[in-house]
C-alpha cells in the first residue's frame, strides 16, 4: 500500500504542475480589456523550474523504496508547500499529505528466509 500511496502522490503532484502551467494564474486589464494569462505565458520556460521541484521530490521515493527516503522527501516537500504557500505551494499539499501517509504506513522489512 505505501508504494501505491507514493505513486498516487506523484500523480497528484504531476496534475498540480500540469494545471498550474495551463490554467490562468494572472489577470488584469490592458487598455480597458480584461486579460488572463498562465504561468507559462507570463514566465516562459522558467516556470518549469519551480513546478518540477515537487515532481522530483516525489519521484525519488518511487525510485528508492526506503522509509528514510520517504521521510526526507516528505519533509522537504512540506517545506516547499510552506515556503511557496502564497503562490504555488498549497497546490502540492495533497501530494505532501499522501507522501506523509506513505512514510508512516511503510511496513517494516520482512526477514529473509535462509
């Protein structure tokens, strides 16, 4: 089950990044006409850098299935959520919560039969 939770956490982070790229994040008026723009429209390809950080953080526990890796990635992802809370951080809160559950529900390693 923790492997599934980590995979779902990655899917949520991927969905948040994809939505943040295309959904309107900025609005204003130019010449009396309302205008909306996405992060990609306003910031260009540089918007991919902060949006890829949570993806990498959740991808690492998928590659290395150890509890310590999950806990470390969870701590850093929660720090990202808090640091970016007023901008994009809160979009990654569901992924961070699921990663925390994956770290907590990780079963102890099974003893190998000799």
